[in-house]
């Protein structure tokens, strides 16, 4: 079977796809709505489709891959309501997704690619290399599988898992539009955060989509040389271009941009670095997330001391920069992006 005719997972089928299928098998139109409702209910097999005739379910089983994802492993935090899932895709590739329960709702941190091309030395996601992009349906399937497993409505999504979401632009946009579909998925766009290392052309393109999501840009330094060292992609998109495109994004969407700033011991966490960041962002409608670095095996950088992080925050606040410290969830499990997948690859 060639690649183009390879069966897709149930969640890859949106309304137009199901229309084609319905026409092929002469199904009445109301069946399309029923199938989309089953997607929204996080169905994982045709046997649970109680209002779908048996002959139609047989066709669905033949036409599509079931289940959308297979669970390889679940790590459950003992100190907070955080679970990390290791999933196997239909082609055998492995991804990971984190489920986090907060007082404001149930959030899922999603993967958008198998691996990552960006090559940030401090990130476990990049270590095993890039394999392929995920489809919009594979992104949706992460939400539906966790919703099904935990019997909980997913109210928030963050595209901060493995991969660079804007490097998989078309499928990411398709996924976001599916989330606000009138045919079942009704997640508020304001409850979605998309993280990027700063792909300037794609951010400009995203601004024109006018999706009311939160854009989070991984900055990690206001010094070009330091950012180049931490993030190779920075050599293609200098800091001044990143700030300009963030301003453009705000002007187009009215949505305040978040800057992610991971702190590394004596690399980017000194008072002079905080003052440099404050000067760069002074007067801009932004928010800064200060992130204590997760320790990654083989990385040459270590996380900052707590006093250095707190002092960095004080300097930003003194300069009237809106900032908070964001501690990673699931510290007692391998919840940092890419760690569980990398561990699984090394063990096999």
C-alpha cells in the first residue's frame, strides 16, 4: 500500500473528509455529525459507538486505524495531579504528552512533531533527532485519549511538548481550528498557548490567522551571543527581529505575547542579564515566564540557584516588567519535554 492510501486514524477525519466517506458508502448526512460527536466524546473504538449501525462500524474499522494511539507507559506524580503519557503512533513512532489538573481546569501539554529540528542543546526533545510531523488528528488524539483515560474534560491546551509547532504550520493551524469546531470540540482559543523558538515568517503568518490564542516565544536571553549558544535557530532570526515580530503579533491580534526565559546557572541568570532583558522589553505589553531549567543528561548547562531566580524576578519587577516564575509540573517524574521519550529510546 502506498503512502497516500495508508489508512488514517479516526481523528484525522474532519467534516469534509467524512462527507467524502459518507458519499462513498451512501451514508445519510446526519451520520457525519454523529461521528464528529463521537470524536468529541473521546471514543477509542467503534464498539462504543452505540448509535452507529454495525455495517457502518465495520466500514469504519476497515477504513481507519484504531486506536488512534497506544499507551506505552504512564508516569503518575505522587506529589501533584500530573501524569505523563508515552504514546505509540500507528507507524511505531513514540511521542509524549503531559496531563495537568489545576484549580482552573484540566490542561494538556501536546506534542506536535516526532522529534525536533531546532537543536537547542538544553532540550531533551532534540537529542534523538527529528522523524516527522504529526497530523492534526494525532494532536487531537492526545487530548481525546487523556480525556478518555482520566474521564475528565480537557479545558486547556499548551503546544509546548516535543517539536516546534510552527515548523509544522499547516497541521498545527488545522488542529487549532478543529478545537473550536462547531461539530463537537468547543475549546476556547483563549485557553490555548502555542510555544515557538521564534520562527519569524511563521509568526507573521500566524498573526494573520487572527486566532485569539496566547503566543509564547522562547527567548532565554536578551544577549545575541548567549542566545546563539543556547538556541542555534537564533542565528537565523536575531533578537531584534523576534521583538519586532512580537510587536507585530500584538498589533494584529491584540493578544499580549509571553516570553519564555529558562534560567541557567551563570549563563543567563545574572543581574546584568536581567537588566538587559528589562531594557529590551521596557514599555511593551508582554509577560515574562521565568523557568527554572530542568536537568537534561549530557547537557553542559545546569539550572540556576533559587536565589538567582528570585533576584532575577525582583530586577524585572523593579523595572515594571510583568513577570512570574513558572515551576515545571511533575518534578518527581520525567515530565520535562522529551525526557520520557528519550529514556524509552535509550532503553530499547
